């Protein structure tokens, strides 16, 4: 096997090689929170590069819950023509083009003026920067159900637009990652407590349509989501329609995904998520 060999997924679709462009948060939406002309040009360059798999920067499932200004949102069909063009561009050189879908949970800056929801009312601890993020409201059962439906609806719209798959973002301290971590999920109902309960939201969202899940290998915080937890969550996903798991790590509090959570051992091998 080499990186130019095709990869056949469990769903029987094929990626033409083993090279993937991972998600980045470009913050290049237009005024309608749809992909801009500049974003289209950027993805044309990536498509022309020949990667077998291209994953978009995170696309929000709710325009009221944004990681920042300039984010792309897909929550209805009003801008679907722009997403169709984006999908055609991403697939123009034969790549699979997957839509990464996300909800920020508590990792949403308060200056956006939007109500912040999370599994529990646990604020971000960022020292002097903490004041930039509001203390979140603990999600009610109806809010949780709304989030599930929004992920499903965005995935269906992505398929309608011509994307060949979706990646559910359950890493980097965003909402689904918050549910997985005992530090941010302090619930005592069916959505909290045991790892199986903390993974319930991810499992329910993944059960119907997932192609890929982006998952933390660890939170890199004492008492948080661990590598052993990650292994067990992957095992929970085994029986669902999940074709690929992308491993990452960290959150806004400990940004390991930016290489800033290395101890001597990981620094020596330069493999944070091995």
C-alpha cells in the first residue's frame, strides 16, 4: 500500500488515493453566511492539487451558534445554489468532497450576541480571555433534540447540494466534544454520567447518516476525555454508518490541535495524537 493507492470505504465508495485535505476554519463566508467567491477559488486550488479526499472547514448547523464571524452556515435551502457550486468545485478533479458539520456549544464568543448552550453551565477557563466567552446555559431536552435534528437536516442538505459525505465534528472542545468530556458534561440524566451516556448525542447524530467523525484522541486535561475513552467511543461507532474516524485532540483551553499541549514525550516524537 502507498499513498496513491485507492481506498474503498465500508459504504463501498472509493477515494482515489490516501491523501486528504483536512478541515480548516477559513472564515470566508459571504454576507449570507454561504460560501463566498473567494472560498470557491481556494477550494478550486485544493481540488486541482489532486487529493483524494477534501474536507471543508467547519460548517455550522445553526446560524445562532457560530464559532466566529465569517463562518459558513447550512441550515436551510435559501443559499443551496452556492453550496451546489462549492460541491462541484470540490469534486472537479475526482476527489470525494465532505462537508464538516459542527456546533460550537460553549466555545462561542459573547460579542457575537448569541445565546450560548452547552451540556452543563461550565464556563471556559482561559485566564484573562475567559471574559470573552459567556457562561453557557445547560441544554434542555428540547434544545438537545433540536441540535440532533439540525445536524441531520444539514447533512441532508449537503447531500442534496452534491457533497459526497459529511464529517461530524466531535473534537476540539466543540459541543459534541463537550458532551464526551466529564469536565464539561456534569449532567445526571441520560446525557451524562457514564461514557455511554456522554457519547449518546454523538451516537444518535451518527446513527443515520455519518460518513466520518472527527474525534479527540484526548482532551489533554486532567480528569477529561482520555485515549481510553476515545477507543471506547470508536467501538460504539463500529455498529453505525461510520466509514472513517479522524483523530485529533485538545480544545480552546488546551489547544493541542495547534501543537501547544506537548509534554516531553510527545515533543520528542512529534506525534501528538498517535
